[in-house]
C-alpha cells in the first residue's frame, strides 16, 4: 500500500529517477513507513488550499513573513531552528 501512495507523491515530475516499479519500502525503516502512512492518513485527502491554510497559521511561516502582509510576496526563508523548535513542541 505504501508503494502506491509514495508513487503518487514521488512521481516522475518530482523525481525523474524514481521508478514507478521501484520498491521504496526496502529503502525505509518500519518506523518511517508508519510515519508516512500516519501523515497520509491525516492529510492525504486534503486539498492544496487546505494544507496552505494550515501551514500559514503556524509560527514558522508567520515568523518568516515578518511584517509582510498576506497580499505581499515574500521570499524569506523559514529558519530550520524555528521549524525544529515548533514541531518538537507539537510531538512532546
């Protein structure tokens, strides 16, 4: 099941070297497979707009945008430290 789901995510547009017949499960631990399936179960049926709205409510995105308004284009990079700090608190 994970092979089919990962193929949809890692299709040729994203990774041209990825074979649709490749066995991605052999490249991942059981824990990684479980995590991927949990994420897909939770968010796999959401629209891109829904996912965008979710992420735009989170601290890393808001912090990187600083004083930019929602209508302004922003090319600021989200800090890896902010990402780590924010998501670590969610799993604690």
